[in-house]
């Protein structure tokens, strides 16, 4: 795409890296009210460095931004480009977007790169053993948003592309909406989001998900062997 700050003839070009960066901007980024500046902040320095690389911001230095609520300092990167700013407005992003964000204009062929960025920015995964059942290992992938319209759009797009529904609820104490996928649907999502190796991603989340899937594979194999059956190895990239 080239450095968007220096190229006067800049034209938005979709790539897996750019789509991933848009996912990060949608969750942990913002557009300034001045009509030209874009900012991305995260507690994960690796994520800020990845965003910088995906946006080709080679000459931009990573700074430090203080959270006004608790004075915690986070790595951030800010740059200026009027043309890109306008493109992002047309895409559906906006200043002060948290509670008013709606659907975005993301090309279908890059949606899962965008979704991986969305997951790395505001998503999470967790697992546990359900004591109500004999050796029942459970896990979930989760997406968060303060905007109901945005989370409904996200759910609709995922359902259209993968035919999985997830479940939606609101955490009133946090004032955010949660879109959750249980393990069967999480496996489908994982295979689509991480469709090949060495994609830009937050490494700690990827490693956590890989570990969870590994535990589930072992438990499923153990259970099937007890029942006199042997399961074929799971290919997560299938």
C-alpha cells in the first residue's frame, strides 16, 4: 500500500494486512475530530508494532498515551492522512464511534482478516471443565462492542458466511455486548480467521487458542477410545 502519509496519489488498496489493521482500528483505534489524524493504542506493544507494519508506517514512532481514568500508560501510534481518513469515513468508521458504530463496508474476500483484527483488538477466548458432565471440556471465542448495531452486524456477516449463529448478550456492568461462539462454532471460526500460517495476529491469543484446541483434541480422543472408537486427527487448517 505504501506509506499513506507520503504518497500524494494515495489510493486505498485492500490486502489481508490492511483488512487486519482496519479490524484493529475498529476496536482499539480512533479517528480524530480534526479530519486527518488516526490513532491506534493497545496495552500490547506487539499489536502496535504489527499495526504499524500492516499500515506501512515505517517512519512513524511509537509513543506512549496515558489513560485519563487510571493514569495507565499504553503504547500508541498516530499519523495523519486526509485522503485515508475520508476513505475510512465512507467505510463506516467515525470519531467517537464506540456506542454509535454500525456495519462497515468490508470486501467479503477480506472479511476474515478484518475479523481477526477485531478479535485481537476486543475479542477473547476462554476454556473450563464443566463439572456437571464427566470430563466435559468447554471453550468459547468472544467478540465485544459497546454498540448494539455493530455487534448485530458482525453476527449477521459471520452467519451469512459461515452459517453459525453464536449467542448474544449484554454485560450491564461493563455496558458492552458479547457475541460468543461455543467450541464447535469456535473451531469453524478459528479455521477461517487463521486460514494460513504466519498471518498478522496477536501471538499470545493465537497461542492460547492453539493450546485450547490441543486440550480439546486430546480429551475427545480419550473419550472416543474409551467408547471403543478412534477419531481421525483434526486438521485445523482444513
